[in-house]
C-alpha cells in the first residue's frame, strides 16, 4: 500500500497541494482586497482560515517536490500523523468557514440589499466558492494520507 | 484490528448512534417547533439534514443492538463501505448546516434585531449547538469505521 496515490511524496499529492494553495489564495484575495469583509464574523473567519491553509499547503508542496527530486521518502510515522491531523483540522475549519459565509451571503442577498451591492456580493460569492474548492482538496489530501497511515 | 472500538457492532458504536439520534432530534425540534425557521435557507438546510441523520442513526443503532444480542457480526465489506460513505456524507452536511446556521445567527444578532427576538434567537442558538454535537458524533463514527475498513 506504499504507492497510495495522493499521499505525501507523490505527484498527485503535489497537484492537490498546489490546487489548495491557488484556491485558498484566490478566496483570501477576493474576500480581503477592496471589500468590507470585517463587518461579518463569518467572513473574518474565512479570511483567517484561508490564511492558515496557504502556508500549510505551500510547505507540504515543498516536501512533495523535495521527495520527487531527491527520491528520499519523507513518510516517517510521526510526520504522517501530524500531516493527517493538520489536514483534517484545516479541512473541517475550511468547510465551516465556507458554509458560514454561504449562510451569511444568503441572508445578505435576501434581506439586506443595502449592505450587499452587486459588486461586493459577487466577490463574496466567488470567494466562498473558492473556499469550498480549497476545502474539497484539503479533505482529499487528508483522506489519502489517513488511508496510508491506517493501512501500515 | 477487528476489535476497533466505535466501529459497527460494538457498544461504543451504539453509544455514538444514540448520541447522534438524541442531539439531531433536539436540533430538529428546537428549530422547527414554534419558530419561523423557513425564512432562512440555512435553517431549512439544518432541519433537512437533521431529518436525515435521525433515521440513519436509529437504523444503525438497531444493527448494533442486533449484533450485541445475537453475537452475529454484521461487518460485511459491502455494508461497511455503505456505512462509511453514509456517515462521511452526513457528517459533512451536518457541519455545513450547523456552520451556515451559526453564520446566519451571527448576522441576525448584530444587524437584524427585529428579525430575531431573544426567545427565537436563543432557540436558534441551542439548535445549532445540538447540530454541532450531532456532527461531532457522526464524524467520530465515520472515522472509526473508516479505520476498520482501511486496516482490513
């Protein structure tokens, strides 16, 4: 089972990490640049979590690149447990943040037209969609690594 | 690894299922009886998902009771895969519904005092807290069963 695709050190894992970094950066930029996100707790939560996902994914992407080029496996039991727990926590927090933001946007669209001009609301929606994609990829990474750890 | 506590057929699993059924019923009743939940998509979503978690948890609790009393193991590979996927999907949806409701309640508390009299808002908050507890137990069941399947 050492060849589990998507677990640390494989090219599939590198693709997942790059996808996470791209989508979380897009969510962070769309939500934080030129938009008044700090009025809503859910949007602040989304920005915070995306700000945590970016360095996490970039660090693990570098691990994957190192593994791919050097041929050294970094699958030490302690490290794998940290990766699985980190991925699981971040994917839970990403889903919670994206869902909370989606709930808030729904309320803003239906009840508070004044608080949500189309230009802002479009960006909130796009940012939330990106956060959902980042969540999906983080959850996939977590599952692949958990599968590897469980099958040892 | 057949003795994984928390996987189908163990007493720990029965406790988890009963907890899920109790918390999701509480969330459903607090949100749907005497409160205008249907004005907000997030609250309708919460009620729908809690309405799915209740029969799912009760069915699996009956499986656990049958296993405990008859001594027959119900850990067939096909059944276990269905249980793991069902638990994973329901836990993701529960977390999404609870987070979306929490986001909506935050907006209602801060911006829309007219829409959220204390009596209603207290029940929305309690219902969301119960939904988070139901999510936590569903996620635990899913993880224990996934661990069992992965270690076969």
